[in-house]
C-alpha cells in the first residue's frame, strides 16, 4: 500500500502560480510513474503530467506552463504551475503507478479566478 498526501492547492488569479506537492508513504522506484491528474466539474479525470525514470510527460494543454519534478530521496513529486488560466480550475490528484497497482491521493482544489 502507498498513501499519498497532497498539499499546495488554493485560489489564485489568472496569470498566477501555484506549486503542488505530493509525498508518498514509502519509496517509489524511479522507473515507476508519479504524476498528477485533474478533474473539473462535469468532466473526466485527465492526465496533467507524470514523470518516470527522469522523463516528464505533459498534457498539451499545460506544456510550457507547468513543470513536474521529483525528489526520490523525499518520495515526493511536485507540480509547478505558472501562467494559470481559469480552465485550469479542477481538483488535482496525485497518482502513483506501480507494476501491479495504482494509487491516488485525496485531491487538492485549484481554483483560478479570471
């Protein structure tokens, strides 16, 4: 089992920045993906970004604005979100994908006002 604890959500004006953090309860080998999904009201959950073996992967909608990073020593993944737009408003979920299971955080709300 892996518990994931997220932090860093909140309310920000358009054009602003937020940094999300997600700490895992145990070590996650770098070859397994850690990342972020989001779900806006009335929409499906979608991948925002993940990172595996040091290689990041971004959704087209956030590429160039968001940066994912990972500190394996702290079992933590970060999402730096810049140039935020109202359409980024959603609940953001941390995710870990192991070979035999996926784990989710409880979610953190990000609200971007226009």
